[in-house]
């Protein structure tokens, strides 16, 4: 697969090995169970940072709808000179940001994929696969067949392996 090297040989959609697990609790309990039903729903935005306007607009809408919004904290797509995030931030920082975003997905009640123009890049694809693996409800900005996407992705991963 393309992209930056994975230092710990895990699959890109798996949580980091140093993930701090919560203390043991009743089997099947989630963050939502701990927060309770009156706590606002938490939504995580995923997508290419080349579409930051979509992040701002969806963040605005979801916040006004009374939800807690988890989004990207660093726009790493490209700087003013056209250098990409890995070149500017370094691969270790980019990996830490990716891992942090996976944790935001795990924390969220739902995920919104900002697939502007139908675009799902490699990083967003990894995030989407992770959200689906966790059983998170997923909404998309533009309509897409998530089951077809998942089958196509699985087929592509088997061909690359």
C-alpha cells in the first residue's frame, strides 16, 4: 500500500499498539454507556484535509444541531508552497496525528465522511474501514454505497497482499 511506513507493522485501520484501554467494565459497555443518554452525541468528521471548507461547514451544522464535534486539529494536506503534510510535519508526526484521529473515531457515537466529489483517499479509507469495523454508524456527505465500497476495498487489499 502507498503512504507512510507503519512503524509497528499493524494494519492502517487497526488501533495503535500503545492504545490505553479503559479499566475493565461490564462486557459490551461503550463510552456512550458511561456518559449516559443525556450527554450530547459525539460525531467525528473524516475526510481529506484538502476540503477544509467542508470540515468547517459540517462542524458548524453538527454543533448547531447540539452535537460534540471531533475533527482534524491540523490541516496537513499542503502548505502555501505546495509541500505535503508528511514533508512539512515529518512521518512520525503524521503517524501520531493519524493514530489520534483513530481514537477520535473510537470515542465518537457516529462518523461523518466528507467525501467531496465522491473522493475517498487512502487515509480517509483507512478511517472509514476502522469506523465500520467498530460498528459505528457512518453518514457520508455525498451518497455512496458503503457495502460496495467495503467489498471493493477488501478485494483490493487481497490483491496487494
